[in-house]
C-alpha cells in the first residue's frame, strides 16, 4: 500500500440476527433469563420483539429440557390474542426467540397509570383473555408454575397490548401440555382426539406469583391446572375493575386465610352482580370461565 493512502477497514461481519434478516433496535426490558429487544424483520419490514437468552447465565436444566419443550409447544399455537412465536435461533452462546411486538406495553402498566378500568374496557380485555384461554384449554395447554425464578403464569403484566390496545397473552414463561389420565392411568386419547379439553391430570408444580395463585398451589396440594388458570383469570378481572389485587401476598399466612373467603368488594366501587357471583366462586365449577366472561367456544383460533 502506497504512502499517504488511507487504509480501508475490512467489512464488518454480519451478526447472527443480521444473517437471518433482523435488525436489532432498543432494549425493551428484562425477562426471566434474558433481555427483550425491539427489532425489525427487514424482508417483511415489520416490527418484532426478540428475547435474547444467554446460555452462560441460564441454568442448564432450563436450556436442556424446559426451553426446547416450550418452543415446541408454542410453534403449534396460533390465536389473535396470543403472542406468536415466529422463529427460534440457537448459537453456541445464545438463544434468540422472535415474537410478536406488543407496541402498547402491558395491562399492569395501564392500570397502574390510569387506575380501575371502565366496565366496558375491563369487559373487552377480559373477553379477549377468556377467548384465548378457551383456545389454549381446548388444546390441553395450561400455565405452569415451575420455580420461584421462572414464572410464566397468568397475571396483569403478562397481558400485553398491541397497537390497537387489544390483549395478547404472553406465555413465554412455561405453558404446560397436560397429558390427562383416568383412574387406571390410561391416557384419554379418544377425548383429546375429539377436541375435548383435557381435565384428568392434577399439576404438582407449586410456585409462581402468589397473588394470582389458586388455593391448591398455595397449600402445596395437587390441583386442577385448568381451574388454576380460571382462578388467575378471576383475580385479573377483579384487578381490572377495582385497580388492585383481591388478596395481600406480602404475608403468606394472611394470604392463605384470605383465599378461603369470598373476595371483598369495596362499597365505593359498585360492581355488576354477575361479576360478584362469578368472582366469588370462580374455582368451584367447570363453567367458571363462562360465568365470569360469557360463553366460551369449544375450539377457536386466530
């Protein structure tokens, strides 16, 4: 190279995400075992969210067993009120999970900033939640309480909002596919093949966000995971309408006492009687989703 000539730097090596057609933008926040970024899918010119999971900072059990199972379950789920998994990329150092971008934050942020929702808005969001839960339950998918560090349960912060303020449930925690068993231990394949919700198995994983947890979880007993989702949905509806949670989870003993009683409805915030009836008995019958959210479809989709 002659004197006085500027040295030309070699072209930058494309990152893994660039090779797959994604341009990473700003970080949106932290989640369990990873960071979530806003990104652009260049070919489609569409915004997406990408969860980046560092293998070095993540427990081996999660990487070896839970994450692959979780990705496999989510690949088969498609509903307009569910965050969609588009692609999963693995390198020697990281996992990249490409999903829907929820452009308007989450329901918890909205309730914290604006207080209780008007009945019309609470009903709108709750109906969308119920529709998605009915879809998941029809496919034997329930939320799983895995450990105190990994929580993919139903709660306000997992109800994300798209650009039109519609709810999209984020289940990139741990949705669990239930293999129901009858008294003889036989799989209910015929029922599943017919599209009936599976209800035979009681889950025995106990930890999660205690304020949303059903009594069986808090008492470390076997519980029906479908009704556990329904209980959590009832807690969400209460919080939407009143702006706070029905139970105090700062003290476990107090929480255990409270969940044995009907929830308290403050006089300053009148609620429709049908809401009180549904919320007061949301775990006691199989039709609980219908009682607090209107009829649910036997099967659904996007």
